[in-house]
């Protein structure tokens, strides 16, 4: 979710595609837990690697375009690239930060609408992690829903198209096997990648954002 689109020689080219243009109706919770107008890179102060274009802004703009009545969208970026699912286990820093940031976002009266999840490339390096992804992800979502007291929180999960290791097929199969209520899946297979053969290009990030928005809008409560 953090996005690496537009990164050339370890630097973002600062090109914002039309699909990612900022809007006064799209806000972002920054690292200081303050709301500000959202813009790429969404995770510049959350993921301390070099961030570029991800699917977040195209997701939000697509939702607004297809459902203008939704009002203001508040994005709560939490992603950190290059992490395994185990690093998001309950009690570990990434998990705790996510819960803290979400609770902070809700203090201003916002309605929690969905969790967007695009992760798994780092789990392709270990066969055991790859094969157990579905069990651990189901547990992760159960913990998030419990700790936020949101038992029916909708989840949009992206099925990865690439990875750091040789077990992409196994991670994909395990992600496909995830069974949870209020879950929609988006398959990123076939999208174009950067030269590292792992991260999405700008065009691919936009496409995945569109697909995530379409999946999100299928939830009955939306």
C-alpha cells in the first residue's frame, strides 16, 4: 500500500498522475495524528523507505467519483514496505501503531468504513510463511476487529502478483484460501512492475486502486 510508483534511482520523480490529484474531500492522518489534505506519497512519514505512488489516492478518487454522497474520505496510512505478515502480529510495533492510529482517527467522529490490505511479497521468501499465510491473516483480521470493537469491519485484500522470493504461487494460493466474513479480494496478477520485478508501476498502482474501490463499493453498507 505504501507505493513505489515513480521511483527512479532511489528517488521519487514527484509526478502526480491525474487519477491521484488531491481533493479537499480526501484527508490523511499524518504521523503526528493530525488531519491534513491527502497527497502522494501517502506514506512519506509512515514508511521511512522511499515512497512514491501507491493505490491509495486512486482508490479514494474513484470512490468519490462513483459515490459523491460519501462525503469526506479520511485515509489512515499505516503500511511499511518490505515486512512479513508476522511483523503485523498482535502486540508487535506495526500492529500496535495501526490500532493506535485508527483509534486516533475515530476520535474526531469519523465512521470506520474498511481496512485496505496489500501485503505478502516478503512472505514469498519462506515456504512455511507462504503456506500458512491464510491462517495468520485470518487471525490478524480477527485481532484488528476485536481490538477496534468492529466485528464486521469490511476488508479489501489484494492478492499479490510478485514477491521477493520463489514462493509467489504459494502465497497467492494461501491468500486465495482466506475465508472471512465481510471480505472482498482483488487480484493484482498481470499488472506491470518496476525493474525490481516486485513493486507496481504508477499505472499499475492506479489500476489496483480502481479495483480496490470497486470491491469496496460492493459492500452492502456502502
